[in-house]
C-alpha cells in the first residue's frame, strides 16, 4: 500500500478508497502533494507554480532562489518562526532561547501493521491489515528529530498520523507546541464543520464557510470537553450526507486539543491538529522524546455519511478492545434519574425486581453509595460503601441483582476529590492547585494530580479493591469537572507546563492498569454526560454516556452529532421519565424508545412506577430491541436526515445489519406542521438487486383525537426492491402530532 520512488521522491499511500501523496523536494523538504480519491500513479499533473514569490512578504529560500518559498509550499510538518508564516505543526525553544529551527528530510522506513504508541491510546492493526510509513526529519543544527508516522489501513479511506519528537542535541529544549499532523490543501473551497455544545447539549453540528485567516476549534479545559469536540471536517459546499467530498479529522486524545484552519494569501488551506499548544511546554532532556497523540484523517467521496462510515469502522475494528469490543451491550437501568442520591437497599431491590420482570439485563447503582455522600458536597475519594444507606453493603445490592439474573454495575468518579473527604484531609497535596491561591471548585470538587505516581497507585488500588471484593460486571467512570490551576506539587517549575498533558497520560496509565486487570467488566466512560466522548476514552472503555440530557428531542441532535465520528454501539442512550428532568418536555414512550434505541440502550427512571399499560409497552420495546440489537450495535449506520440541515425538523437514522439481511429505519418529526411537504425517505446501503419485506412498522403515536384511525401507508408484509427504496424512496404518512417517531424494520428476502 505504500511506495517510494527514489527518483521523484514521491511517497504514495494507496488503497482502493484513497491516495495520500507526499514528496521530498530538493532532497530536504517533505511536502504534501495530494489526498483524495485513489490514483493509479501520481505523476505530478499539478506541478508547483514556479512563481517569483520572494518579494518582501514571502521569504525566498532555497539558496536564495526567488521562486522557491517555504511560505507558500505545502508542508507536512512545518516549523514555527522560520520561512513559513502559517500555522506551525511544532514550536520549540532551544537552551539559548532560539525558536527558529528547520526539520529536513532524513530517511524513511515502511513497516507492516501499525506500531503501538507508548503510553497512548491508538488504533491497532494486524500486520496484514495495515502498513506504516515512518519518515524521519532532522533539525539542520542537530537539536531534534521528528519521526512522522503514517498508517494506511487495507480497507479504509483513513490515514492515522502522529509524530515523535526527540531531543538529539546536547542541551535540554522545550517543546511549546507539538501537533499530531499538519496538512495543506491547494484551495479553500470548503465548508468547515465542527461539533459544539455545552453540558447536556453536546455535539451539535456547525457548518460554516471556511474563512480566510485562522479559525480554531479547540478546548483549554483539560478534557476533550462538552463545548467543542476533537473533530473537524472540511467538505465541499455541495457535499451532503450522501454525496460529495469530505475530509474529516479526529484525535485519539482526551485532553485539551486544537484544530486550526488557516486560509492564507494564495487561497490555500492548512489544517493543524493535536494537543492544545496554548499553555503547553514540555521539557526534553537530551535523549528524551515526546510522542504526540494520534490523529485520524478520513476521506470520503460519499458525503458526510461516508466519512462517518469510515470512522465507525475504524473505531469498531481497530480501536475498541477486550471481550466487549464487539459484544452486544446489556440493556441497563440506572438509578440516577430514578432516585438521585436518595436510595437505599429497598429501593435498589425494587428496581432490580422490576428490571428483571421487564427483561432488563443490568442494574446500575449511580452516585452516592460511598463515604458520607448525601449530595454532591462531599466524599469523592472515599471509596468505601456507605452502610447506612446500603445495609447489606455493595454485596447486598449486587446479590439482589444477580439472584434475579441481572448483571450489576457501579458508578465511580476516581479522578476527583471532595474538600470534605477523608482523602483530602490525609493528602491535601494530592490536588491540582496554584500554591498561593485559593482552591478552585467546580461542583464542589477538586481534581487529583494524576501526574503523580503515588496518586495513580492509590487510585488503581482504591477502584481495584472494590472490583475485587464485589461481583461487579459494569463500571460507569465519571469525570464531572474540568481542570483549572494545573500546578503539581511534585514537579519542578520548568515542568509545570506539562501538567495538563501529564494528567491525561496519567489517566491513561490508570485506565490501562484497571481495565487490563478486570477485562470482564464492561466500562462506560462519562463526563457530566458526554464531556469526554472521544476516541482516547473509547480505547479503554468501549462505550460512553452520551449526554446528561435524556430528552428524546434534544437527543436527536446530540446522537446525530456524536455519530459524525462514533458508531451507535459506543453511545449510551436511555429512556427517561416525562416531563423530562432537563427540559420539561413530554414525549410519548414510543418516541423515547425509538430515540434511545439508537445506541447502547437502557432506562433511567423509576421503573417501579410504570402504569400497567406502560409496563406492557416497555416489555414489548425491550423484546423488540433485543431482536434488533445485533443490527443496531454491530451493523452499519447511516444518517439520512439530521436536525442540522434541511428542514431541521426531521431526523432519520438507518441501521443495516453486518450481513445486509436486516434494515432498521427510524424517522422523527419534531413539530407537526400544516400543509407539510411530503417526506420521502431514500434509504442508503441496500442491495439494489435484492427485495426487502417490511416485518415491523410502528406508526407515530398520535395525540390528536382522531389520530388513531389514520390509514397506514406502509404495512407489514409489503415488499420493495432495494433499488426502489434507495432511489424512489419511502413516503412517510402525514403527521398530526408533535415529537412523532416511526420505526420500520425490513428483512431481505
Ligand atoms: C454526572 C453523570 C450523571 C450522573 C451524575 C452523578 O452528571 O453524567 O449520569 O452519574 O454525574 O453525580
């Protein structure tokens, strides 16, 4: 898949779906030449313009030649402060204060498979599934080298990139920026797509015209964050969900990050992504190196949905690990919105009883089971069961679940510490804080200093002890505040700029040790909902709680947004009570079910309080979900309509089983409207030659008086060709209720 032509200096990474081309020019500069649809051979049809651009604003370079300027050439890993004024990939400060350095091409190596990145999560591949190119660049004056890693996978339009920077000089140097990748496009005819939000409102899609100048999508919060996600895409203005070119970027990193786009004077575009450089300063002693997190670059000629399909496959086949990687996820009930902190053995036992009756498979005990925790003021860090609340201890609750055939799960928030805790009283120096300043609280809590080995060892043991001593099948690992005052009592002054990065590396160390020691436990990560929904966390924990907003209508956006990078199996999605606790909205049980059905499905309400009628409906939903679960969790996903484009009033999700035999289609219309246009849904990913029979159809539950008697246009037993469903489409009946939700299931005949 990877070739190098000595004479032209061309590296070509190629498979059936994509080509990525670089060139070593004049023996020293590693330039980017092409990324897009696969090319048989790159012969340089769009040769560089040899313009005289060395007039005052552009430095000429090559031996004082006016027609060769690094400031206009596409570079794979550009430096700061030297011959290129655009956004740099790396920034460095040498011992004498020099910041202008120059990395020059020094050699390459092609390896089968994909090397692991020490201490970091990353996609993995067998030797016959991928190939990796390592290009070495050496600093002109010998102070550092950069190894640039490029992995191409056999069956995906994705390149995984990262860089390793090594101090090869005699003195210490400081990295003040180390991106995972830089990439130049020859034009700027793009829309810029990013995912923004807030707590309980994660990952809405913003699509704007790519602007001249510099734009950033990023986080400075010590976490990948609710506010902006570590994702960026450039798509042609005409690109839709199903058609057109898109270039997507995602990071395998759970800390603060930055994606910068820069459209420069000649209209070319640079994208740089990786660890947030603001506030970053990493000291490298001679011989030491720094490995950047991995970035994924996904190409699609089949629209945004095609880009997501690539990301989904990469996540499912090359990121998730352990026995739960491709295992069906248990249907759970979580007591958080059912009881909040107000629970005891009896309430948990009643939940377990109802759960078993309904067909639920996992009972999760959320926040409040430890220390003296009655609200969010105290006890984080004191991971001992509160036997006043749970008289039978954790063993008792676990036993009440297990004896009914349910699995049992438990909430933790290990990275945190309450001021009011035994742990803080014993180890006040274990928190991140600026020494002379007051403590900074968020949700009344402080953050443990995971850059410290002793803190990490304590954490691993505190969590492991609970997992060893109790029969726990599932863990929800929460992180409910962002990082401030990132000062570590243990590090010297010149290393304080490393703390935010070391915190995340420390977390990865803890997660590797705990998840490695308890492979049978299913871990779900969480951060005030979906504040750390990223590929880094998914490497250790194969699912994430998508949002603290459980309202079905808000979730249409949140889950659609999340699906730009992550597949349904990774998204925790629960049915909750109405009026909804976050927004007060009332939606039907069916709408809530069909929305939550998209992911790792469960309930988050007091299931003992269902009416007899609701109980029957829930039983049917659960039985149906079990039938559809392999298709939803292990199949391929397509976004047909999202709340971000078109009418913005409709959402349609399609799931096609891995063997192509079953198709699940859901459609939601948020508000009913008079004279509403006919809605035709054109399906994706079917076999044109095959016929499909509708085996299940749930029309919207109408709230209007005469809604019940409406004609049903699509009934069970109806057969349609795959070509017809994809090209002519399926008409949705006229809807006269708000928050309507439909389900069709097709089976290939
Ligand atoms: C976070 C989580 C919730 C719940 C609470 C408990 O907000 O996202 O699901 O676990 O913490 O405090």
